C-alpha cells in the first residue's frame, strides 16, 4: 500500500521536484520474514524508476533514490547467526543515481563509490542531500560530511 501511495504521489505531481520519506515497516518488525512479501512490489517500483530514467521521461525519470534500513533482525533465529549479528549492527544503505546526474557528477559519484565501505551515519546522508540540493558541500556540518567528499573514518 505504501509503495502504491508513493507512485500516486509521483503521478499527482508531474514535472515538479518531489521528496518522499517512506517507511515500510508495518509487520516487518514483528515478523521479519514478512519483508519478503514486499520484494516483488519493490522490484517492480525499482524497474519502473530505472525504465523511466533510461527513457529520460516519465514520472520517475531523474529520480535520486536512497534505500536504507535502520537495523537487521532483532528477534528470531536469524539474529543468532554470525550474519544476523552483523546485520543487526550494520544497517544497509543503497543509493540509485539517475543517469544524467551520474554523468554530470561523475567525480562525485566516484568518490561516493570509494566511500562505500567506510563508516557513515544518517548525518552524512543529510549532508549529502544538502550537497546535492545546493550543488556545494556544506563545510559547516558538525556531525555529518557529504558522501560526495572523501570520508576520513
């Protein structure tokens, strides 16, 4: 339902800059296996974003997408494995760049890729979004550093 609402939000506001912060957590926190039920819907949305961006038109063309989790499994058998203990403490974050931005910001994208295995925080993501919005890193951040610049930690 949330992914469909996200689509409707994009369709209702064509040709305008949009920002959405969408949580998909209903039921997943209580029963982690429920996350698999969203896989097909999420894949369909990601394919739609990619197809629109490849054509350079459509509601999702030129979409900068950030997918992240706050933590891995906190209950159940999966948490007891080595992988489960790692995932509980190391949330996932993935960023999908629109093609035009990847061409226009190629050096920044290369830097972001070099930061892929460095420790970052939500403060760094905030600084990154501000860097993207204002086309300039804000050097005054006390807590965050743009992922478009080399992370030192």
